């Protein structure tokens, strides 16, 4: 896959999802009230820990875009997610095919396709199933919400709280994106406690795969 001009950008919600990049920070700057990290990476790269939720994710991508002077060339969304189907158990690394704002009341702009070439390159170093990423402002912690989501979007799917918003900002700026998340919990009655039990081990896994990916791209 050919590389393109511009820096690589990582966005994640929580510090534990930054993985190895937390130890590879060259410099820090404040942009739009967030700390943007310049990374020691095989390619020019920056990252932001945006916080939880769609508004936070959109702000995070905007901060990456404004960090300059080099433009943002590609966006990589990493972190954790909740599995919505039995074929995606805890510990699965899941690639995004389409990011959906599942709780948005209008259809226009609700769905954004992940870049197929970026996804294929990522699959080569981090194989895993592909699924819709259903983004909402509330965590999916009940079987009822799981049932409603899987009826509305049949097929493999996971739940998260940032990807679709990050993807929408990237799409509006003409920036290709891809997303990879590790499943920490299922949409059952004990989803919250399962997330807490698995977050420490699963949180950094997606971000850690970017180092071998970028080495391969170089």
C-alpha cells in the first residue's frame, strides 16, 4: 500500500487505550483544550486522548487536525468496545467496516465507511473479524438495548462511544480512517463489571498493533 502526505493520527478515549505510544512521546502541545502528543514513530505521527463520548471524539479529531504544521493524512481510531453478537467474545480484536451513530435521529450523515485499503493493511498485521461499529452516547449494558441494536443493524456489530463521531469529522475533512477495538464486555446484565475486569488487559491491544503496521508501511 502506498503511503501519502500528512501525519498519522491516533485518537482514543482513555489513557489506557494509548498502549505503547504512552512511552513514545516526543513533545506535547495544547490544542483546543486537549493535549496533542507528537510521537516517536516510524512515520510522523500524533495522538490525542479525547475522553469518552461523541462530542469528545469530534473535539479530539479537530485537535489532531489543528496541531500542524503538517496536515493530518490518516486517522486511526483505537480502544475497546462491547460485543453485541455471540461470534465476538471478550478478547476479540474487531475491525470497523462502517461506523454508525446509532442514536442519531436522522439518516443523513449517520454512517461512515472505513477506508478499505487501510483496513486491509491493518488486517495483515492484526487479523480479526470485521463488524459495524455502533456508536452511542450511553454504554450498551442491557440485553434489551443489545436486542434493539442488533435488530436495527443485523450482522456482526460492536458498541462503542466515539468511532462514528471521529469518522464523521475525518470524512468532512477528506481524511481516510480505520478503527480497531478490543472487546471487553458483552451486552448483558453484568457488562459494567466485565468491562472493569478486562479493561486493563484489553485496553492497549489495538493501539499496540499500529507500531508493526507503520513499520510495514515505511
